[in-house]
C-alpha cells in the first residue's frame, strides 16, 4: 500500500467514524429494546408505579411514635441547659468579664491619658559650657590655620620682592 492510498483511506474513514459516533447515541435513545417489538400494556403502568414510588416515602409508624421521634430530633437540635438559673447567670457574668479588658492603671494615670490638653514641659534655659568649649576650640583652630596660611603666603611673596630689586 502506497502512502497516497493510505492517506485516501484515512480521509474516507475519519468522517465515517465521526458520523457513526454521532449516530449511535440517537439510536440508543430510540430504545434499547426496539428490536424486540412494542411494549405490552402493563409496561407503562409498571413504570408509572415505579416513578411514583420513588417520589413518595411511606412512614409505617404510628402517629404517637412519629411525634416522639420528631420531639427527640428537636431536642438534639436545641441543646438543653440543665444548670440552675443562678449558675447560668454566674457563667454569663464570668464570660462578660473575660470580654471586657481590665484597666490596671491608677485613676490619676487614667485621667492624664484622657485629658484633652497635652501637657507641655519647657526645659529650663541654661548655658551649656560643653558646647561652648567645642565651638571655641573649632574657632581658634580655624583662626590658627588661617593665620599660618597668611604668614606663609606673606613670607613667600616678600622674599620674591626683595630678590628682584
């Protein structure tokens, strides 16, 4: 078989396979037992009984038993608190105290924290001798450096002037 023959065969079989795949479900929906002939008269009656039995549930218990079961289920859904009212109140108050944080500050501290005006304190003005000595040392060092530079510059220019005359 040559390659062109193979390609032609594949081109013919692929569309046929697709049509067959799409046609099979429609044949299956027409009825799996379509080859066995029509249904008898009891078939539709049996199907109607089966479908109605699926939708209806029959409870064979007595009404008293049904009520007792319903009440038991309701008690399971709503838990019953068997504690005395005083114990319930004490437990409720204890839970409420846990939810509210306790402020352990003194009353004066609380008042200072809640005061609307900020308390401003101004530092006392006094002369800082340490800062003054640092500034004086820097100024005297800078003055000495300028004086030394000027002295060297004057010496050099004065020696040049005397040599040329």
